[in-house]
C-alpha cells in the first residue's frame, strides 16, 4: 500500500500544476495510457485512456457521469469553441455511426459525447482498428491494440473513483 501511495504522489508531481484539474492515477496498456482526472478541488471528473497519433493529435476515450466521450486535442488546431463538428466513427465492421462533436479548449480540441453506447464500447474493446472521419479535414486511423486491457483498466478506474456501479457489468 505504501508503494501505491508513493506512486500516486509521484504521478501528481509529474503532472505538475494545472489550472483545470490534475491526474489522480495513471497506467499504460499497449498504445494507451489510462488515467483518472480530478478537478482542482479534488472532486472526481472522469477516467480516460489516451494515445498520440503521428500528426500530434491526442485521442482520449473517457467515461464520466454522462457516459462515454471522445476528446481529440491538437495544439495546432483552431476550432471555434462550441462549433459543431460532425464525425463518422468506424470500428472494423462492428460499429458505424456519425456524431456531432463541439470545439473546446480555445479551439485546440473537440469532444464527441456517445452516452452509454454499449455497442461502441464492446466494438472498441474487441476491435482492431478505429477510423475517425470528420466532416471537414483529414481523418485518423487508430490501432486498437491493447484496448481490451486498457478498457478493463478504464472500467476499474471508474469503479474506483467515479461510479456507484459500472454500466458495462
């Protein structure tokens, strides 16, 4: 237990000062890093997994009290806050949808909320490749290597920090 607390303390030091919250915990599986996020006042906000793509975009898949969300960030982007941004999501031949995301973080990101979409969740866990195809601009293809373990860790994170019950049990 002493080692776990020391590791959590080191993660919070590495994360450094944040003006909008901080990481509580972190774990790596395949291409994915799993983490829990807290607000500055210590309240749990969400659990997520993230990976970086070759163009500098960071893709996060998170769970909060409203469900699953995708959060894409790139410091070079300029998307007006609140701007609708339709995006097709494809996972192998298992899952297809188009959802509208919205610009955030001073134009450097956008978020797509998926609610508690169990079909997406299980396709993501078991899939090999996910394609994200925005209405405007180029899309991305992500390897889903390691997502089974990463989503297990993500569910554990949410059980530990955020929820009374796991919606995927």
